[in-house]
């Protein structure tokens, strides 16, 4: 099988997914021609020599193995996916809102098929009359493993990871946790949250607003972790993950990975969370309402992309859910571990190849 892949290779979410997909293409002997999106940055990963050579050859020899008949797979946002390299183009994308715009609908319709990592996203576009939409779930990243180490004794350790965004309710999560546990030495919250698109002074101002001048001895602010190995250590160190309280997701890698590592995640039962979080493997809370998908940065009012609403939650219900999660600390989340064993990138790539080569 020959395939063109256009994707980013970096330490962000799209880059992480791209690397896992390429690893499986290598295992399945796909003849790949890679056209990287943006600068290549593999410092987050420990690549085997074999995989590194496969990627390098797929980039350096990309023009030798392709023709106008070679199908192409693009891994990217809808915004920026209007062009194609060859006649048959497939798009794998994440969609975090709920009201596809005319532009988004047309870009989706330009593809031979668009793969969404969320059933809800697929439904939103099908409701617009599109028939070329498919749902393909992601898998558990094999770079993440249970370490079996003991980290903080006699402390219940909460974690929050990912990009600082209004969509993800980052500030509200931190303030809700501090309201319940702030300066209580029996508890700790480790926050590895930032935004690579914000300047350092912007992030400092956001933190100042969040903490409102109060010092918290049990709040651990961690700079962005550059390597997956470091992220794996943090996820193993926590007992309870709060990243799943985001109000709009295309998957939510940190919350999913934490759950697959046997941790207890408090999860908002909405958007893509519903494709992997269950009452057996997570502490679910239902949305309390919706808010406009506007933050003045990534989500602009009346823009051609990213319109609709984000889901919200009740502070009291989250506090109750955190207490419920506390009662489970010390027990491994066996259903979460089972999910990691069954939801694999091998299955993700099998589904992609089946769609491309059976059409």
C-alpha cells in the first residue's frame, strides 16, 4: 500500500497523534510519503532507530513513490485543509464545537472522506447534509506505561494538564479545587497547564487573576513538560485527574491517558469524552448548561471557524465528584486499564486504511 501523509510532527496533540499513526503505518508496511506540516520536532519522543529511519526515508524519498493516483491522508484542522495533493484526499481532524459553519461544512465536503475522533462531531456534520463523514477513535499511546512507583505518601494527589483555555475551564477547575482543598496538607494539585501561544507575561497575569493574591502551599505549578517520559511520570504520580472537565474536546489525550494508566478521572459527560469515558472507568458529571464558544483568542464571534457553544458544569457537582474520586484512591482503575489494552492505535490505523482502500 502506498500513501501520502501530510501532518505535523511536534510535541503538541496533532503531532502526538501523527507519530502514533506513523508508527503503525511502519508496522503494517505502508509505503509512506511524508509531507511535514511546520517544523519537525521529535524531542518529546524516544524514537527507535528503526522508526526514525522509516520517517526520514518517508520524508527524503517522498517524491519517488507517489503519483496522481496515490491517496493522501491529511491530519490537521479543518481550517487549512481546503487544498489537496492528489485526486483522493482523506482528512483526519478534531472538532471541538457543535455548530459547523458554512466554510467548515464546505471544507469537509471537499474531502473524499473526513475522519472525526468524535461521534458527536460526525453527527454535527451529517446534520448539515454531508455523507462523507466517519468516526474513528484514537488509541492509547504506548509510550505511556504504569511505573508501579510510590510517589506522594499520605497525600491525595490531583492533576490538571494541557493547554490553558477558556474552552477547557482551566481557571474554573483550579479555583474550584482551591475552594475545597486549598492549603490542606492532605491534598495536592499539580498543574501542568500553559499555552504555547501566550507570552510569559500573559501567563503570569492569568495566574495572578486565578489565585487573587493568595499563596497556596499545596498548589504545584509545573512548567510545560517537553518529553513524553516526563508526562508519563506525572500521570503516574497523581491519583485523580481533572483534565476531563473540559467543555469541548476532540478527544482529550491527557484525561484519556490518565484513565488508561489506572487513575480516576473526573469527566464531563459531553463531546468526545462520551467516546471513551464511562461510569465504570470514570467519575462522570453531566453538563449543567452551555456557554458561547468565544474566548477572543482561538474562538472568535462570527468567525468562519469554531462556532457554537462549550458545555459548562456545576461547581457543587464537581466538588461532589472529587469527593467520590477520593473514596477510590488506593484502588487501581481496572476498567481504565482494560480500556488502554483494547483501544489501540493499531485499530485506529486499521480503520483508516480500511476506509481508504475499500472506497
